[in-house]
């Protein structure tokens, strides 16, 4: 699967990975941005497969229903119910605490629509699970996914978010007007 994904990702689509996911770490949160199009998902899956690292994801319940639900599960996805008031952060922290290896990819925007500010769930998941955050760009202008070094959160949420935003500065998603 890795070779096939790499062929499609690099040769057919013309994308490249800049940097590597930290294979020495068994647990971390990956934030991928900007998330502006449905095309982000297949590009991210191809990049993950190209890297050879197992990175899971969560998605809204409706993606896991119907004829395509099994595909999302087989790709490493877990459905979440976003319609009710449940403590998703604590539930995901519990997953991190019970698994020997777990890497979670998530969009900090939480949607493909334009948002004024990022959701904070990924941040509190990383803090609660005591795992670092790895950033990955979805840069359609340069057709590259740039991967950061692992970042350990500090006691300053404001400083941490400044750092995250600076990593993604100037990155253009498929629909740049939405980021």
C-alpha cells in the first residue's frame, strides 16, 4: 500500500512530503491545516500512507453510515457524534491512555468552512494525554505537506497557538479564501 500511495501522491498528483512524521513516537496528535476542501482528506490519506506511519482520524457520524462507512473505518477512522453534548476530549484522551500506540490526525478548524478561530479540542487532547502535537500543512499552492517536529505544549495556551499559527502562515489550501 505504501508504494502504491507514494506513486499516486508523488508521480500522478505531483505532491511531496517535506519532513517526516516522528516514527520514534508511539503517541501524538497531528493537526493538519488548512482544511478547506473535501480533497484534503484523500491527499492526507495518501501522505500518511506514503510516510508509512499509522495515523488515525475521527469524523462525523454520517461519514461512517451507508455504503462508504466501511471504507472510512478501514482507513483508520472512528465516528463521533457532534450533535450531542458529550465530552469528546475526555473520550479521546482515554483512547490515548488505553492504547500502546495511537496517533490522531485532526483539523484544528473543525470544518471546511471559514472560521474566525480554531477549535481547541486538539490542544486539550494533547495536554490531557500528555502527548506532543505535530503540525502538517495542506499546501495546495506548492503541492506539499510540510511536517513539523513534535511540539510539547506549554503552560501558555496563547503562546502555543501563536506558534501553531506561525507554522501555517502563508500556506494556501485548495480554497484559500476559507483559511
